[in-house]
C-alpha cells in the first residue's frame, strides 16, 4: 500500500503538469491512469480551463487519491492466512503467533540449504544408503552452510562499516553481496610457482579490496599476509 500510495502521488503531480486539448481527452487519460492502480483510485477530478499565449484553450486536471476498501480487504484476507502445524504439545505448546514467528525465522536458513542443493555443488549426484553416512552428509552440509553464512556476514558488515560497495551481477554497487557471487568473482585466480617461489596471479584491485574486508585467514590463503 505504501508503494502504490507513492505511485499515486507521483501520478497526480504528472497529471497537474499535463495539458489536455479537450475534457474528453483528460477523462480518457484519467481512465488509463486508474487502470494502473490496484489498491487506490484517483477521484474528485477537477478540470481547470486555461488559455495559452496564442489564445488556444487547454485544460488542466487535478484530483485526489483514495483507497479502495473492498480491494484492500480482499488482499488483507489473502495475505493474512497461514496454515501451520507443530508437534510441540502439552507443556511445550506454542501460541499461534509464536509458531508463525518461528516459522518465518527459518526462511534464511532454508534459503541456505536451497543454495547447497544447487547443481553447481553436485549434491544430487551423491547416493547414500547407510543412515550414519546420511547423518554425516547432513552434518557436513550444515557446517558448510554455517561457514558460508559467517563469511557473508563478515563481508557485508565490513562493507557497511566503511560505506563502500562492490559490483553485483548487474554491475551496480551493493553493500549486501552474496558470497556465492564473490566466489564467482574469484574464478580465474592461479598459483604460480617459478624457481621455487610461489605467487598468486590475476589478483585484481577489486579482489584485493574484497579480501581486505574478510578475516586475515582469507588473506593468508592468497599469500597477502
């Protein structure tokens, strides 16, 4: 609703600036504008007749934005229904609001496991029949996800602290990149050993900057510390 309200205010300003040759043209434009809106409607339109410097008549339009109560109520009912179940009963019983809160708090973790199941990590190519091995695999995946989230949190905290972003997939600056994107940024780096001396090549200034936002252990991996 906030987003559409801002859109309505913007449309009203645009309508005030526009000149219409006839009242019918103004009404047609209003009809087109209202079709773009779902939760609001521009009404109480007032047409103001004016004359240009060469004495041609034109019309200006002013109006007000109003909520659509019926449409809003329909959306509110659709967005306010949650069917959830829990196996916590008796003394451990949770209130409906607590169940909903706990359920929503799982989303960040669930997104992480979805990320781990990406074909890029070949997790679907493993077949484990022994229950102990399945538990081990789940433990390793959880550990990897923990390390991933800690790294992502560290990077985002550093970028937020220094108020400098890095480029995302679209080339725009962001202070909340995903670590998966950072992994892709670091592709193409090689370790070259020449005459017994090892050095990392293709370490650009952007990659240097990202590493400086991560713990020293990450910098040591690239022979920077």
